[in-house]
C-alpha cells in the first residue's frame, strides 16, 4: 500500500476512533456543530487539519450532525455580509480552481474521491455556492436539499473529516481570489454557511446508515434504439427497493466516481431487473460510456432510488401524463404501475417527439391504448407547419418541441382537477409546468423529476424571490432525460 493510501486510511481511522470515543463519553452530544455554526471562528473557526482539528484526534470536529437544528442559524445575516463582498470572488471559476489546487496539494489522497475529469464537479460546486447564497435566509430549505445531497454523497466515500480539509482549502482560496479587500468577518460568514450546509449533509448521511450507498449490478441487456440512445436492463446483486416513477444514479467502471441520474423505466418486477433509457448528451461523459461502450455482462453501480414522481396508494383524481424523448422512461413505469392496479382512474398521455421515428420505445398510440381502456394517448410531433422537417431551437433543439407539447396539453382540456406528471428535457418540463400553472392547476398537483440544467445566479441577485425553493431541486439532482 502506498504512503498516500496509508495516510488516507490512518486519517479515517483516527476520525472514527474519536467519533466512537465522543459517543461513549458524551452520549447524544457527539459534536459541537451548533456552537460552531452560531459562532463562526469564535466558536472554533477554520482550522488546518493536523493542528487542532478533529482529524488530528486532538479536538472535536466542527462537522457533526448531533442536535442539528436549522432554526439555530441566522442565515439572513450571513447572506447580507457575503453578498456585499460577492463581487470579489465571482464568477466562481477562479475561486474553485484555487480551492481544488490547495486541497489536492495539501491532502493528495483526497484526489481519489473525485472523477478524473473535474469539469462536472466544478460546475456542481459553483451552482451549490449560488444556491446557498441565494437561499441562506431559508435554512429549512437548505437543510432539506443538503440532507439529500449528504445521503447521495455516501456512495463517493465522503466522510465528515473530509469537509475539514475542504473548509481550510476554501478559506485559503477565498483570500487568494479576493485579494487585499477581503475582510475577516466575510470569511467567518462563508465558514458558517459551509458548516451549516455540511451539518445538514452529515445529518442526511447518518439518517441513511441502514441503506446501502450503492448496489452492484450486472447489465443483462443493452439495445441501441437510436445512434444516440440505448435501453439498458440491469440486475442488482441484492434486492433493490424503489417505486415506479423514481430515478437512480449510475456509475460506469469506465468513469470511476462519475455518477449521473437516470429514471427507472419500469415498475418493480419479480425478477428484480431494472431498466434505464440513456440518451448520449455529450462526448466523454457517463452517457457516452453507457450508450456506446457498455455491453451485456458488464457491471455498473446503482445508487439508491430517489424522487417523488410516484403514484399515491389511493388515486384521488384522474391523471394527465406528459412525456418527451427519454422522459418516456418514468411514464412507462407509471403506466406499468397503473396496469397492475384493480381500480383505475382515467389517464390522458401526451407523448412528445421530434418525429414518429423518435418514439423509440412507446410504440403506436393504438397499441398503448389497446389493453388499457382507461388510457387515451395524444402524440405531439414537433414539425414546422407546412414542412416535413422536425423543428427545434435552442442549444439542445428542444425549445420549439417544448412549446408544441405545452400548447397541446393546455389546448386539449381543463386539467385543474387532475394530478399531472411531467417528464422530459428541461425545456419541455419547464414550459408544460408553466402552462399548467397559468391555467389554474395548483403547483402541488404537478409532479416532475428534478431538472438537469445548471443553476445560474438569478437576475434578482440575492432576494430569494418566487421560484427559489423550486430552483433548489435543479441544483444537485438533475435527471438526464
């Protein structure tokens, strides 16, 4: 074993030993997180690992989850301070570059926790910073979002002690990026913000200790339905709990530590097989590895099922389902779930695609309806009027299709008394949800997966205006569809 790996495992061993010691000596008071959150540097602010941090075994870690209480954190006050000096460290590209350079230089064994390409990770961290700053006055929302993030980070091997290295590197990067105008009070506000978010992550991770961080799975079938799209079926080595309409993260051994979210395209089956529909969205990423370089017999890792785009046990209203492109995957699972029920509600399905050839898996509408008398299907094909060419605008070519789908949904009926499920490319989901809401459907009656676009700084600066809570879902759990 290399010296680097020996240092890494010794660090983890020291952390776990101190954690066990604190539990034995002081049950129920494992960490000093609330004090650290409230007091910033005065309560044990940024400390370098190896001097006085919990990682060295000489003091308690500031990153525990015991007694985590969002109400104890005055995020609005830190929000004002951070915002006042935000121009010194934005855009975040330079800050994040300095942060990772510092962390990997001082603790090189942490590099193995990250994928080989850091591009996605840098974008992920930038939108995490933006989300935190824009929502600091909403500590309950942050606690919920970062609790989910903490549960998901377990599959990466992240431990609370690692966040101490991140904090020290962040403080050094802030000073280096901001220059002489940087103020100690601003750094303390950043540290309190980070510690609050991390305490939520640690709390979320510890609440999920009974759940495996991931499942090993074998690819049982791999079918190319289009040059850029594949349907994969996999079987996990242990029972995998989930509900129709949920999604899961996949990791290919070709890209270690790089995970992407994909909807599960089937309801739970007796044989335990899972199905995923993957569209290649870029070169060199997870989607390309799954579409172009994965075959039957290969192994993948599957993260825990997530998402609330599921059917209630007792359906109280009729349903309207909207699916475009690989957004068909979770809707297919919902239809399987509905077909297995004895009592049915009327269901209207709008199926969007650039052309009939792009309906890669659903089959003809008549076939979908044949064994489901409670289902009516309306295909929405995005073509320019008067031409035979598929139309599309915007970066991914889905803006015009989005408008066609949204217009078709609102034109074909009043859905205010229905429950809606919307899935597909971000543009389609956003346009459809906006139209349904404008038509009078309560937001609570519309369910959709977290969106996959990057959360960018809003034009309202840091006001936390309408939509901030919804944006939280897009920040960290985007489903590729």
